[in-house]
């Protein structure tokens, strides 16, 4: 329940159906138009409510975006983890992990990851952004390697460094596709980057 004061106090009861309508409208807008060109007004129109009512449920467009992207992103990682486990060899597991992050999630067809690049670029101090999702992703990469790939022990600093490097590459891939409208799937550079990452993590004797 949200209470706002003015000449008269108005109590608004939050509705889960309205919240879901806001998220559905925002997801459609962001997928079609990107983060920057999506406005609270357009989100509200798609949800069938007044723009002011959006703020009963979310404090900002950034919060709306992450309410969409966070569960989507985590679902992609969990599905990737299951696929990695099914690969027959250690090298194929690593290759599948790297390609899944750089080709499937970074270059997704929904437009959500491209919108992430816009959202992060537009963040201001007042937004109080915290990189919780990035931390979750890097921890998940470490877990996948430990549980599904093997060859390392928990706490190995090379795992943390590799996970961080892989997510930096994820950001660069998504940004490149967004900025240059390049098709990284058909770019030989992507193969070279993947080979480099493979070489770093494939052997336990390599330094990250």
C-alpha cells in the first residue's frame, strides 16, 4: 500500500495484475524500441493506466527494466548450466559455456541485453545502481566450472578472474552489436575471442 500526502491523503492499493501489466507493457516497449526510447508514458499507455500510477509500483524506469531483465537473465544462465552439464567432454563444456554467454545471451533476439547497455550508460548517481546481477553472474560462472567442468578447486582466484573477464567480454560483445549493429555471429573476431577464453580456462595450469 502506498500513501501520498497533499491537500488530501490518497491511499492506493497495489494490484498484482496492474504490476504485471506494467511489466508486460515495458517488456514490449523495450524489446521494440530499446531502453532510452521507452518512456513511462508509453509504458503506462500499454498497461492501460495513468503515468502517475506507474510510480505506485516502481520508483523509476530503471527499476522496471531490471524487474524484467533480472529474471530473464537468470533463467538464461540456469538453462545454459543445464546444457553445459549435458556436453560429453570437458572442452565441449567450456566451449558451450563461453558460446552460450557470448552468442546466446549477449546477442539475444529479445533486445533485452542491448537495452542493458543503454540502461547502464544512462545511470545517474541518484539511481543508486548496485551491480548485484553482475555479481550473481560471475558467481554462477564459477559454480558452473566447478560443478560441471572440473579441473579447479573452490576459491581458486583464477576462476574469479576468468568469470570477471568473461562478463567484461559479454559487455563488450553486447555493446558492439548495439552500437555497430554488427552481426557478431558471422564475425571471425568472435571465434578468436572464444578461442582465447578457451585457452585461458581449459588447462588448470594456465594463468588467468
